[in-house]
């Protein structure tokens, strides 16, 4: 009898333990899962991808599926790497579902900013990538989470503003960045990003991931955040979470190291989580149940010497799915204004935030001599709402040239090519032209190129 009761109690204990491990997280009124922890309640904002998204993105050229061909993979892996010291101080996303931005922007992007400039003090907000900047550009004006790739597509379009330029204040997820925020981070452009695996990586993909970490890299990854994830503490064996499917993945974190039997993960739930904000995960669990290993490929961080400023008023900002800037007919910037062209193809949540301002880097555009024609183009490709292109200007080596034909109507999509087009002409006596002629800085008006003053002709630009 006593043995039967003991066995029954043990069985109940095991069942309770299994239930605790597999416990479904609670859900918000809009269906987003959340997890109540001892140090806060956190929305789990990593959205599941429709099947085949990674393969489609790679086929369309939107992402790379492997390490770049010029990346030198070590012939013999070291077997361990810890890049956590290159991350900013552990942050706290608070009650928002912004984990994709905290992993992709605050952790991963800031890490590569430090790689580009090792002298940066990452304790200072001006040297940290702002998750607020990224999240607010792709969240559609609602705190509904996001996809893992979206921060990287923001970086390809605009770079990333710093925490000092756009601080993360909990609850301010509807605030759109202004020109000043864009201009703070334009030089931090990302050239592309790698989506190494989405689910169940091959041995070759695991080797590439370890090689990337060996070479001083970090990446954003997805995890199924159960109560046991939060319960892990320093000194515990590497965490083994619940078995899950790719559709269960609900949280985004940063992998920053690995070693015999484990991977090191940085979370965004403050330093009281795990071991000072980090958790060690079983390597077997990591490769079987962590998803979407992603990281950006950074540009040169060259100082911006030319950029365009554009403002559009539209009652459905999300209808503006095509925008481009060309210089002398050659495309210099060509993206949907935000990366919210969601993976499902037809699914695109309505974003009613008005007064969209963006700034785009034109430093490496096809600047011609003696003059350059810069064209801005915005198209409404969705609903029968009309917008207005209220501002288009080009700042070239410190001088701003403004189109005189704004405001210009952005027609609705009921007609073919429903778009607005404006033009600015930069006069021939630009700094680049002056440099070619070898002029000396004798005129009163001048601009700075690489710290040196160069002349600029006093002739006014022609505006169309």
C-alpha cells in the first residue's frame, strides 16, 4: 500500500514536472503569447514564418543562405568561442513584444558597430543601436511583434539610429522616426544578411554557425520560451527546453558563443535573468530546437556626404510599398519604405500612422559632372486612398536642394503607375566637380569633404 502511494505520488510529480516544462504560455487579447516571470511579464513577439519563406527569400535575392564565399572558414574549428564581451550591457524590452528588435538591433547590430570601431564604449547610448528605431518602422503601429529578418532589412534601407537619438521608452511603439533620427544612423548601413537556417540545420550549417562564432561573430536566433527557460540559473546544467515545432518559436535572442556541449545566449529580459542576462543552452537542444540563425553583413560605415529627405502624408502608410531615388537615371535607393511586405505575400497589416519621413543615403550614387539630376518616386500599390508627397530634397556635401513641385499628389492604385515623381538638379559646381578641377578653397561658401574645405559655386540650383 505504501509502495503504491509512493509510486502514485512520484507519477503525479513527474506529470506536474512535465506539465510545467510544457506549460503553454498565456496570451494577450490580440493573441500574442506572454510569460510571467519573477522579474517581469514579457510578451513573446517572434512571429512564425509561413512554410518556405527562407527558400523564397534566398531565391529572390533578399537574403543569403550561407556564409559569403569570401569568408575564410577555419580548417579546424577551435571548439569554443565567447563573444559576449563585445555586446552592449544586457537590456530589458519591458512589456512590449519587441524581442526581434532587441536581438537584431540592440544586441547584434550594436555588436557589429563595435567591430567596426573597437574604441566604442558600448555603455554609452550613442554607441548602441536603437531597438525603438527598428521596431517602430516594421511593427505597423501596433505592438504585435515581428519577424526575425525585419531589423536587418531596416538596416539595409536606413542604417540604424542610436539609443541616444531614439531612446527605448516602453509603450512608445507607435512613434515614427523623424529625419533627425534617420540621419543619426545612415552611415551604419547593412549590405545584406545571412539566414543560415530556419529549422533543423544540416551538419554543414552547424559547422558554418560555429565557424561564424569562432571568427568573432554573433547572430539572432529564435527560441521557444517556456517557464523553464526563465527558471534557469547560473550553475545549472545547460538548459534543455521542451520539444517543439518551428511554429512554437516565439522569442528572439542573440547567440554569442559556444563550447563543449553548450551555446551561450544573451536575452533581453534584464540582468536578473539567468546568469547576468545570459543563459547556457544544451548544444543538442540548440541545433534541434532553435530557429532562424540570422546575422547582418555590415558596410564600410563611410561618412554620409549626400542623402535624400522625403515626407509623405497618407492615411494608410502601409499602402506605400514602392519608393526609390535615382541619380542621373541610375537607381541609388530602391526599397519599399518599410520591410513590412510580410512573408505571407498577401498579408499586410494596415498602418494608419501618417506623416512618413525617411532619409536615404546617396553617398555612393552615380554623381555626374557637371550636374546631377536626382529623382524621387513614391507609389501607392494597394487601396483607394490618396496621399501627398509633401517634401523632397537632397543634401549634398552640406547644401540642401529642395524640389519646388511639392506638394505632389500620390494617386491611389486605381490607375496604372499610381505614383508621385519629383526632381532636383544639383548644379555643376559641386564639391566633387571642384575637386576634379583642383580649385582652391577661396570662395566664401564651401563644404567639407573628409575634413578638408572645398569650394562650391554660388550659382543657385534649378528646381523642377
